[in-house]
C-alpha cells in the first residue's frame, strides 16, 4: 500500500540513503506525504534535475497547493541554488511558514517586516551566514541592522549563534563586558570558517596575553586554520602549544593533527611531514584512541602522496578489522590511493565492492582510468553510469573533467570533442577552466597547435592564463619554437616571479640545438634572481 511505501521512503531519507529514496519512488505513486520526503532527498544530494522532475509530478497529480509540498519545493530549490524557481514557488504560496520564510530570508527580509511577520533567531543567522561574502563595509552595515533587529525582538547576544554568524563584526564581540571561553572560541571559529586565519591567530594571541585558559576546541580551530594555509612552521608551533597544554591525547585533536601534516603543500618538506602523519597514525592505533573514517581517509591520502603501496595495504587490512570498509569516504580514499600507487586493478576491486555507488564513486574510478591512460575503459564506465537502468546520478562538471582527461591521455580526439559538446548540450554544463585546458591539451597532443592557439584566444582572460601551459608543453613535444615563444611571453605575464617558464623555454631551445638562445634564457633566470625549484622522486623498494 502507499502507506508502506511512504514508510520505506521516510526511513530511507532519514537514514541518509537519498539515492535509494529516489529509486523506491520509481515503483510507487506519491501523495502529499511522499513528495516532501523525496524533495528532501533531492535537496541533500543535491540534484536539481530530479527535483524539477518531481516538481512536474507534483503539478501533474495536483499536490501543488499543499503547504508542506510547497515548503519542501522552496527548500529544495534553495539548497540547489536555483534562486528564480525558489522565488517563483515562494510567491505562489498562499500560506507561508517560518521554514519557507527562512529559506527566502536572503532576499525577502524587507518583505517579512512589511507583512508584519516576526522572524525567529534562526532567520537572522541564516541571513548573516548567507551574506558573509559581502565586502567588509556592506557586511558591517548589514550586521548592525540585524543587531538592532535582535535587540528590538529581545534576542540579544546569542553567544554562540550570533557571534558565529557575525563573522566580521568584531565590534559586537568587543561590546561584551565579560567574554567567556565560548565567546573567544566562537569568534576564532568564525574567522577560521571564512578563511581569516590572521584574525583568528590575533584573537588567540589576545587570549594568551590575558592569560585566558585555552581548551581543546580552540586548538581544533587553530589546527583547521593551519590546514587552510599550509604553513608548516605555523602548524608545528600550534602542535607545540597542544602538547604544552596537555590536549594532545584528545581523540579529535589526534585525528586533526594527522590531517594537518598529511595536507602539507610544501613540496620540499612534504615527504617528511607526510611521513610524520603516518607516524602519528601508528602511535594512535597503539593506544585506546580509535581513528575514525575521516582520519583513515587522510592517512590513505598520505600514502597516495608518498606512493607507498605497502603501507596503504596495511591500512586497508586495519580498515577491515575495524569494520569501516563500508564508509564511502574510506572507499573513495582507497580507490584514490591504489590508483596513485599504480595498482589500478586493486582500485577497481574496491570500486566494485561499493553497493550503492553515487556520483563521487563513479567519478573517482573514471579519473583513475584516465590518469593511467585507459581512455576506453574510462569512457565505457562513464557510458555505463549514464545509461544504466534506475535513477543513476547525473554527470557533473567534475565527471566530465575526468572523461575529457581520459580522452586527452589516450589521444581520442573525436570522442573528446563529442563529450565537450555533450556536456553543454545535454546537461547544460558550462565549460570550466579544467575543461578548456583539457581541450588545449588534446589539440596539442595531436599536433593541432594553431587550432589550439585560436581556441585559447577565444577564451576569457582568466581561462587563458591556465591554458597557455598545455600549449607550451605541446610546443616542446613538437618542437614549435614560434608558438613556444608566444606561450612563454603569456606565461611570464601571468607568473612573472616563476622560473619555470624560463627553464622550459631554455630546454626547448636546447632540444633544437639553439644553444645561444638556451644560454640566454638561463642567464635571464640568474639576472632576475630567480631560483629553480628542485625536483624529487621516491621509489618504494621492498616496502620501504
């Protein structure tokens, strides 16, 4: 009966199995209780394609006047960032609940007050969070306006929610006569969330000068900021503070420290610090602290960065012993690790063990085939994903990037152009920088250098800056000095402080026997005081 179908759909949605929810709907009809659950699943995926399909069914079967269905439609379109449809459904609602007002709060605050509707505190939190990308002056004015509204409604200094939402409005924080550890932690966390790392550490320094006791939550925020900026010296300093304050044995601190070292972006010291992440992991499993799925995913990423297949396999054994093999984040990291370590068959085995594949799993395996030059396998898997029976995930820009990369690496020119057109025509996906650079890379691989030049010149300036690199690489392969010089000039315009372009051009001259020109380029590097970055390689021998 429909009642039983609705129970199945409700349980599936509440447990987070959103794709399964949509698959259940394929074999049953819905009512006014079914569609809010289905739309919630679409909002969480998020899937605007399935959402608009369900909207069509709502209209077809006559549930468009139901308040709960309308509210769910507003929420779905809002979470899918489809502003026009959100506003249209909202305007057509005869009765608007607090939930629907909150969904439209970013654009309808004025209308709320005109109609005499009294918003709740969560309404203001939503507005402030949504406008956090404004310039500082605009956000300052908005913050003060919301502050006055809060005072008028008697919602003053909601210490956690208000301070967290007023990320850039430090004046309000400064007005507080007594600042608790929650106040400090909330402000630091707000700065970290919007990427203002300097301000976050400035507040931390103030806490130190005022001799305010620091708890592990402050360190969680500071470690997160170190992960954002990738500054190893800063990270090491925070780690020292953690140990000094006795917070090093907190489970969440241990997990985040591993992530901090594994996310190292400084290539000259990445090797040692990635190894430090693995050492921390080994120390952790000797204690009562049990690593979670996020920690295991981070450690597997460290193995991928080091190319350490043997350690990755040991970690997979630990994953099975811990019963975490069904966590999707862990499965994704295993696929990535095996792929980066050159074991494409093991990556395929992990992918095939995933029972309920979503778009990220499909895309990860397609990308694995791509970086191994297995273009036909990547295209075959993409075709399987888009044509299989049932409600399958619709490809996004990232999935198409992987397919285009596979075509480039395998020299599949016609297929590459077909998919480049398909993503725009069939799925209305606008080409990104990655798509455009893949196109240039492909044209370069098949010696269509002048066609690649024409394509670059027709691209927006911000895309051109990224596209000259693949063209220059192609000029080096095919010995085209004329276009190589053009590409070099463009690359130097975009990155004047980098020595890479000079070195590549010098190598191109040398490969063609133009030693005078090559020597001149080398002299330019010395004359400008540039330093060539050292490369390094690592080979695993007998598991070490």
